[in-house]
């Protein structure tokens, strides 16, 4: 897998996109509400507006569905539900999927500032009051999905540019190491070999990829001091 393909795969994981759910596909909204009438009403409104809709009567069935890799673009979540309420469902949704960037909007019929504060503190992005006003629901869902996509695209671009800068830095460092090793006829290529062995040891020891790359960089640079040593000293045939 090339570096560009690896970045793209990381982006898909980061945004929750699967191989069959591309950026241009129909936005997917999941509705969780124990009131069948609310499910039908909200689902019908969004479907007519061009959204893909999946409906669930309780938090457990919703979580069972998303844990299989079904990640929506937005979740509409009722606050007051028997068994597992909306707050508990939101926490478990984040824990199970790690999808922190997916916007969650609470549906509520209760004018309660304390509940709103709690929902926002748990990571909800908005509240929509019941009874649902169709034009308001569609506008908010559309705007929040677009905003979420913009955030994910920005995060992806930052990640891609960071990776490009890291690769450029590594190329510069490797070129420096090659010039250092070229001064020493006895140990030419030594810095790269040390770096590769060190990274492999770190990998087998259980270090993560960032730590492995840091150790590789240290290995590349471990003989950087040679650059200031005269060639006649480094390559002296007799004992130093």
C-alpha cells in the first residue's frame, strides 16, 4: 500500500466512510425514538427531502446496528426512552464506534435547560424540539451534515499535509545521513541499517507506529557528528 493509499484509508476510518459509502453518496440519517409516530413522521420528512433514513425504536437496537460497521452521517436521538435513555445511548455510541465526528442531535419535548446542558456536555451538537416542524428539521439536518463533512475534510487535509511534511523531512534527513556515510569508506550505509534494525526491534517490542518512526529518525541521525570530522581522520588506515 502506497503512502497516499494509506492516508486515504486512514481518512475513511477517521470519517466513518466505508468502501461503499463515498463522499457523493446520499446522506444517511439514523433516528432513535420509542414513539412510533415520531419515527414515521421524522423518517418520512427526511426521506422526502432526499436523505437515506434508518429508524430504531430503542437505543439497544440502534447500537447493535452500528456496531456492525453501519456508521451514519447524523443521528437523531430521543432523550426520554424506556430502558436506555438518549444520554446513555450517546455515550455507548461514542464508546463502541469511536465516531466522535458524527453529529448527534437530541429530540425532546421538554423545555429543560439542565437536560440540554447535559446533552451538549456529552457531545451532542444540537437539540430539536417536538413536535417536529418539517422545514426546520430538514434545514438543521442538512446544515449539520454539511458542517460535519467540512470539519472532516479539514481534518483530513491537515493530516495529509502533516504526512507530506513528515515524508519530506525524512527525505532530507536520509540525504544528510547518506552524505555522512559517504565520508566513511568502512561503514557506508551504516546509518540506514542502524535505523532499520532499530525500527524493527521497536516494532517487535510493541511500540506504536509513531514511536517506531521516531526511533528510525534517531537511528538515521545517530552518526550526524561525523559530518564535522575531516575525511582523513575518518578514513585513516591506522588506529585512531
